[in-house]
C-alpha cells in the first residue's frame, strides 16, 4: 500500500484544549455516561501508511477488551488483515489484548481523565512491549 500524502497534522488534543477544559469535559462525560471510558486516539506524527481516523474522541464500554477495541478501530480505518497496526497506551507500551478498557483506564488515565492512545503501522519509540497487569 502506498504511503498517504503528508498532510498538515493538527496539534495534539492536549495542546488544543487547556487542562481545565479537558477535566471539565471528562467530568461531564463521566456524569452522563458512568460506564463509558473517554479515550483519545491520535495518529503517530510520523505515520505514513495508516489513514487518519475521522475523529479522535471515543466513548468506549468499560467491559470491552483491547482485542474488541482494536477490531473496531481497524474496521473504522478499513484496514486489510495483513496491515500492521500498533496502539500505544499513554506513551508507556502496548496493552495485552485480553485486558479490559476499565483496567487500562484505571492504570493509565491521564491527569485530565482521558485515556490517551497513539496508533501507528510500526513500533514507535521502541515501545513494542507487553502490558503488565498490576
């Protein structure tokens, strides 16, 4: 598959909104949808092969596993089964595919209350490591 044209990347979500605004947004989401996990998924800045997602903010059922979540994201991007896809959790590694979103959120949510993920077609920053349950 040929590389995507290099487009002007918007600023990362954290740079577009202040910490106070993000905290307020999460508080509203968690009040209205207490069983959903607020997730921000952004494309790795140097990604050349995977398409950009149509949105960056997702509300995910807490019982969803990473396997199910990755399948949903891959389908949104209409990826072929042979296309590599890595999802880095909060710049700390790749999660086990059996872990639930609730556990990931508990272990990796940001100070603003969002769970941040970055996707790419290859290892990023050498972080292709397994998630360790605590």
